[in-house]
């Protein structure tokens, strides 16, 4: 006899019960592991005494206060800290403020600094980041490459630059997969780029196109674009004002807009394959350093990475199961070599030359 299908409500109840059991089992296993890790236990006890974690970030970064990360963080360690997300200024400004506070021996404005590799290098240069012996106690940071060489910055997600396009205009083989596709005469006046020439400084490095080719491309692109827009203005592509936009600052805005049902697609540009890790670090004068360290370890857990992708459409490509990693691997399998703009990148590149090239491209766009 055929087994009858379970009523929808019963299905839901059983699903929720199974999920709760799985989470309980994981929590118990994590608690047991923590008990065996004396240093981790000491840090957890220290965080309980601190009772709070304050994170100052730009609007929407890490999903903000409504992401669910705070609740998951507390559940992960079995405590109830007061986790506060405060909207703050741009990343370079926060780093500069933290460096100034370190020099003045004042508590940092944030317990966790969030920024890209260039921001972390400014923090490191200012000696305002705490060097943490992560591998001595942090279970999620044991794999190679998950901590910067100085043991200060820890990557939490990967941003990829590319092309956002209107899916009612481009389909199948017509979808632009290279930045050079923007030079097609048929697209003249129908494409957009950023006024601040996002990622052109990286394209100008010897690893990518070099300065001469980058400036030549910028001049040709300037004659093609119909307008200059910011990275968070993907709705102007969805509305049909422009057919395509690149290079995007990351995949986040395009994928978030598409998830709302807008006619937006996103593709990595195979001729501008760039990955930019977003890092977290503990300020040397953090008011709640134990909680900050635990937060950073938590952010590399499967639980946090899943939430992070749900709220920002990005996770860390170096971790198992990464959805961002799948997109990167698809191009790598075709022989595309990605430029990883990590802290090592800034140790081995002439930032003055990059800044000069970026300024020249910006001038080309302004004078278009």
C-alpha cells in the first residue's frame, strides 16, 4: 500500500524538530570541544565578564543588526552578550580613528574593525591591531591562509568584481562575460561604469593589464559609456536606463537586486578576474577584546558563513561549501587566473603607482 503523504503542518513540525535536534547536537559538540580547549574557555569566560560587543560598520555591511548573526553568535558560544551594530563612516575613516585612539591610549570606537586589505595594511602600519595567536585556540582558523602573516587580519568573505546586466536585454551567448565586451559598437551609450573607476588601479598592475593597456582601455570605454553611476545604483540597470554596468565593486548589490525579482544578472568578468577578501581584526585598544576574538572565530564557522551569504550574497571562497568559491572555481576550471587582492598583494605592489593610475582613469571619465 502506498504511504500517504504527511499533512503540510505535520511536515513543517517534523522539519523544525529535526533542525532543532541538529542544532542541539552541534551546540553540545561545540561546548565539549570548548571544554577541551583551555585557552578558548578562558577567552569565553573573559567575554562573559565583558558582557558586550560593539561593532561599527558601514550601513548594510555584514547584514547589519538584523542579519541574525548576533543571535547565532550568542548561541554558538552559549552566552548572551549585548551585541551592538552601529552604522559608521567609510572603512578608511574607521581605521584612521582607531589608529588615532591607539596613539592616544583610548578605547577604540569599535571592538571589531571591518575592512579590505588596504584598510588592514593601514591598521598594521599604525600598529593599532592586536596580534592574536589564533591557531593556539581558534578552531575555525586552523587551515593555512585564514589569517594574515602578522596574525592580525582574518578574512571573512570574498568580494568579486564583475558585470551587472539587464536580463531582458542580454540572454544566452549575448551575455557580456568580459569587460572588453563593453567596447562593442552596438553597446555605445548603453553601458555604465563608476565615476571613481572601481578596480582600475588593480587592472593597472603588472599582474593584470598594466598601466598602459588600462589607460588605453579607459579612453575607449569613456567614449562608449552612457553614464557614470555608483555601485549601489543597480536599479538603474534594472529599470533599463543602462543595459549593463561594470566593473561592479562586488557581487553583492547585483545579486541582492536580482533576489528581489529585478531583471538583473551578474557575471564575473573573465578578463578582469579579481577577488578582494573582506577582513576583520581586533583593535589593540578594543574595549571588549575577548568578545571580539570569539566573534572573528565564529565568523568562519559554517553557521556564520551561511547567514553571511543569505544577507550579503558573499562568503569566504577559501572555506568548504562556499557559494562564492563555486563561481570562482567555474572560471578557474577554464584556465582563468584570479588576482587576489589580499594583504600580501599590498606588500608587493607599488601603491603610489596604483593611486596614480586610478587618478588618471578618473580624470578620463570626468572629461568624457
